[in-house]
């Protein structure tokens, strides 16, 4: 038994050496996150003090007042003054905690005079960002390949904390976030910004940040939102204001020109793009081999929609979704070419081999 | 168990013995039989829930997906939470109540024995229904034990309706059990057993029973609204239909927070019995103990939205719930101080129940401190829904309450069965459990602070080390509990016969009865002075 204790003790002592992980809350890079950190440390020291007193008295009694040492029990069982004391002292302690907390709470609640507003919408399982004043918007999806998740490939440094397109924000400007959801409740959490806001369907919830240092800040969805809750990270890229202005101007003009250009796809082209897009947008529910998770998430293999002759039915389901189910409308999320590629892929993958090739123009035609 | 079984039982044929065994237990109305049934069911569920927890920890041993799919992972956390709360920790408390309350107040039995039988048998029916969802098409509930809408309504698997029915049955069972306990305490006390002479365990259960009657109908209401949203086209919680997803959270936590104290108060009661015995000194501050119990009961109704700081409450509501939550730390603190002062200048010995109780005081104090941290609303924006919360509530539920119930099991075992448990095995169980449970849950505080969300099947590489340590602790802790079961089973036959008083410092009516106590605890009311 003693040997076992030694072993466990050794493990515990060694563990900090083995561990190069962070053990405390990050200080963060915004006024709010730093104030939260300050509050956190302040309360930690208070509770450490409480624990020192409480544990001190217990350990003292356990050593000094044990029967094997011949201790004889006293008989007292009440003491008005003492009992009054430990009603009053905790009251004083909680007052000491409450006052600075109230101050930070007020600060967090100050949403006025923002320089720009970003709307954040939670979707099963990706984030949508819209720069409301510039008309720029995009989706941000996990970019870690499935091979790393299932262990076929080596995991990279930012495993599960990387996205295809990060949220770009300027430093030193006051950014206002409005957070909502398209389906279930999610929660947008970036520890270094000190922001966690539940994205609740039907509600808009505000937050603000003034980022002090350029850098990349990573976070994750914090509220259970279904199967891939663990796979919808957040990446914020904070850049100096000038760089941000340049970036947003480019995005705004790119968004305008993209609408015109459209070329026809060939079948191999469409299959290649479709496969990648399918894995990214559909694989979570319908599985990468199309088998789904019936009955909630239907299999697309040999379904009448994906193999039937009425292609428009297939296109409509993907574009408009199915109300009141997890099948969302993809028309607002993907462009014509992407939709065409995905649908072509579904109609030819998994030995469907219908030979159908859907063109962006067909999608365009059904957009109205 | 021999009570009431005819002497001729040994000569019956096997099928008859089986039938008489079944009828004996299904028709049992004796408070000790029901108590035993509750305790055995709870123990069984502890192992079911524990197995699920070990599956979770196995998946989280290393990053990447190894054993379970993300959807099944969500099922595991949900079922683990539901089974542990409704199948283990609530029944274990009711089991002790059934065994002890009549003996402690000098009554022959509970006031309503047949109701008692019914409230027990609803429990296994409900748990079986709950567990059966694991084998249904589309899988078991996968939205967490908090069942937040709309994930549980619009997006829930078909088996959710079975879960709702199980929750209804569990609620009914709790309400009937509570009515029974309240009636017993009000009407069956021995002459001279005045309110201020009631053992603290009885007091805590009295308040708990009132809490249960207050909250179980609220939970039933919440799940009924879920049922309607799912099947009958209402939109209580569906924003698209004019409903409100946050309404669900308010209703749920109006049940959920008092529920925490439903679990905690009986455990406080047990600790308040064990510590004086092994300190050989009367409980310090009996009056403040009773006052704190009642105060906790009242305050627990008005702090629920501290679980919802990040869901978008107005500033004023956040302020109010922050302050109210901090206030509830005061009566809880009073209890801890009273236990410590009871030990102070006592004559302490370290039998297994005392060891578990001391560990309880240590680790529950720790959990209380992280609780105060969580109450600080601005900081909760970082803690909420992270592993910090998982660590906090496991320090409450496992290192705290489960340890208290284990202390109670060792403490009254000789009284219940007339034989001592094996002290050596008890100490092994204690040390293995205490060390491993801290290895299991302590590192999770760091994980949460560093940013790991709860309820995720896979994690980023900065969380690798602590998850590994935590999983190691989990397996040692899980398997250590087998020592406990082995000890409880073998000591029934092999243990040394126990005296009536059992412990040198034991005080209270239950210790004046024989060990094991007679079938009808007090045929004639004892004299209390
Ligand atoms: C062997 C001991 C135990 C282990 C290893 C364990 C482990 C875990 C783990 C890994 C989670 C999931 C955390 C997450 O991903 O969010 C969890 C959740 C939970 N556990 Fe335990 N646990 C144990 C015992 C208990 C006990 C005894 C109780 C109650 C009495 C309990 C109550 C809960 C609850 C309520 C949840 C939350 C479920 C949810 O997220 O919906 N656990 N536990
Ligand atoms: Cu999520
Ligand atoms: Cu609570």
C-alpha cells in the first residue's frame, strides 16, 4: 500500500514537469477580459485565505485532539458569540467580493459608441459572420481534416481550433457583436476576448471588445448544440486598423464582382469540388459515406431524392432545407457553383452513378 | 433480511422459494425493507452511471475519436448525468431516510407504508425505461441532462418521449416519498421528541421533502411542455412559433437549483450524525444547524438563474442573482464551521465513516469555494460551460455528497445488519478513493480555466496532459468502488457481531435498538428526555 502511495505521489509531483499546459485563465487582450482576470485572481486569493483558515483548524484538531493521543473530549456545544461571528464574517467577505464584481458587470454592459458591428449567427455546426455596415459576410467552418480526427494523420498544432475563414477584426477599435442563432442554442466563446455569449434563436445578445494586441485568438462553441458541438471552433484574427480597412474594402468589392462570373462545370471538376464541399458542409449529419444516422439524419444513399429523376426536388431540398428539422437552407450559405458541385456529387457518388451534371445556371434559375 | 421470513423457508422447493422471495420484496411495506430496496437500487445505478462515465473518460484519454461517435458521446454524458442524479444520488438519500427516520424519532414504521411501497417501485420502472432508450432506434437522449430546448424538442431523438415519461414517474415517486416523510415526522414522533430534539438528519430530510414537493411538479411541467412541443404542435419553447427557448431554462433551473440542495441536505444530515460520534462530543451549534438548513431551503428557491448568466439576462437580473447566490454561501458556511468546531477539542478516532466524513468536509469546502467563484457573475462568463464547472459540480456531487453517503453506509452498516464491516478493507477503500478522486477531478479545474468546453468528445492539443491524468484517476476511482461492494456483501456473513451501541460515542434512539433492529422498530414509544 505504501508503495502505491509513493507511486501516486511521484506521479503527482512529476506531472507539472510533464505538463506544459496552461493552468489558469488567460489575461486576454481586451479591457473586459483583463478585468475579469483581475476579479478572478482577487477571488482566488480570498478563497485561498478561507481555505487556509478552515483547513488549518481541521488539521490542528486532527493532530492535537485525537483519541490515540489521549485527548479527552470537551463538552461545549454552543457559543452564541462564535455562531454570530460566522454569520457576520462571511457576510463581510461576500460584500468584499460583490463590490468589484458589480463594477465589472457595469463595464461589460456598455455597448454604446461602437466603431463597427459584427453579427454572429450560430448554425449547426459553423459560425456565420456579417459585417453589418459593409455588407460583407461569410461562414467559418472547422478546417481540420477528418483524417486527423480519426487518427490516420498526425494532428497539427491547432487541431480542432482552426477554421477555413477566420473572423478578421481591427485592434484599438470598439467592436460590437450581436449574437443570435439559426437553429439550436450555441455559445460564442473566445477566452482571450473575455466574451461568452449564448446564441439563442429568436434573441439578439450583445457584447463588445476593444482588442489591444494584434494576434490570433481561438475559442470554441460552449453550449451543447448537437452532434458536432465539439467541432465548431472560433478563430479571431486581430489586425491593425489600416490592414483591416484594406481587407474589408477588398472583401466588399470581391463580393460585388463574384455575382457576375459563372462558368459551366465538367463532371470530374464538379465531383472533385463536390466531394470536398460535401465533407465540409454535409458530412457531419449525412456522414462522409452518405449513410447518415437514421432515423434523425436520413441516409442519402439510394434515396428517392438523390437518385430520382426529378433533379429539381433534390435541388430544392438542399437550397431551401426542410422546415423544423436539422436540414437547413443552404441557398444563403453557398454560391451557385458550390451548390451545383455538391448536388452533382451526391447524384454520382456512392455508386449512384446517375450521370447527372447540375450546372450553376440551374441553381441560379431556382434562386428566384 | 431474515425478518419475517418463515422458518420453514429452507424446506421449500426452489421455484416456491423464488416466488416467495419475489412476493416478499415486491409487496414489502416495512420501512427497513423499502430502505434496503432503495439502497440496493441506488448502488446498482451508481455502477451503471459509473460505467457510462468510464466510457466517457476512455474516449477522452487521448485526443481524436477512438471508441465512440460524437452522437453516442452526447448520449453517454446525458445518460450518465440523468442516471447518477435520478437513479443514484436521490434514491440513496431516500434509502437512508426510510431506514433511519422511524428509528431516530422512535416510531414503529413510516406513516404510510403502502404509499412507500408504491413510491419505491416507480423508481426501478422509471430507471428501466430511461435505460431502455439506449437501445432504441435513433439513440438515447443526447442533449445533456439539462435538456435545453430546442435541442431536446425540435431536434431531439424519438426516444426523448420515453425519457419524459420516465421523468414523470420519478417525480411522482419523489413526491409520494416526500409526503410520507413529512407525515411521519409530523405525526409519529415519540412523546417528548420535540422539534428542537430531532436529530439533524431528520431535520435536513424534513426540509428536503418540502423542497421536493415544491420542485418536482415544476420539472413535470417543464417536461410536459417539451412533450407538447414535440408532439402536439405547441411552441412553448420554439422561437419560430412565438415561443421562448429561455423560458425552458428558467423553468428547468427553478427545479434544478433547489434539486442541488435536495441532494446536499441529507448528506449534510449524515455528516452531522457521524462527526459528533467519532469526536465523542455533542454537535456544536445545533440551533444554527437547524436554522441554516431552513435558510438554505428558502434561499435555494431564489437563485436559479445563476446557471444562466451567459444566456442574455438584463443587467439588473444578473446583479440580483449574483448577490442572492453569494448569500446562500453564508448558511452553508455556518454548517462547515459547526462541523469543524465539533471536532475541535474532541477526542477523535479514525474509523472508516469518520475518514470519509473528514474527507467530505475538506473537499466540500473546496467545492464551496469554487462555488463562490462561479457566483461572481462577470467571471462566470469565462467559467460557464467549461470543465471548470464540471470539476466544481463533481467536487460537490462525488467528492462531497457521494463521500457523505459512503460514510453513512459504513456508519450504520453494523446497526442495519448486526455485523461489522471489514475495517481494513474500509481503509483501503477510503485511501484509494480519496486519492484517485482528486487525481480525477482536480486537473479539470485547469482544463476549464484554459478554455476547454464541457460535453465535447474530442479536444485540442493543449488539453492533452490533464485529460490523460484525469482519465487515469477515473479508472482507479471506478474500480476502487468494487472494494466497497465486496466489503458490504461479505461482511453480512463473515463480519463480527455488532453491539447495540456499535460506536463508543454514538448518541440517538437508533442506537438503543438491537443490531439488527426488530422488524417494527419501536413497538412501544421510547421515553425521550
Ligand atoms: C466515476 C466517477 C465519475 C466520473 C469519472 C464522472 C465523469 C463525468 C464526465 C467525464 C462527465 C462529462 C463532462 C462533459 O463532457 O461535460 C460527467 C458529467 C456529469 N456527471 Fe459525472 N462522473 C462521475 C461520477 C458522477 C456522480 C457520482 C454524479 C452524481 C451524483 C455525477 C454527475 C454528473 C452530472 C450531473 C454530469 C453532467 C451531465 C451533463 O453534462 O448533462 N457524476 N461526469
Ligand atoms: Cu455547440
Ligand atoms: Cu444552482
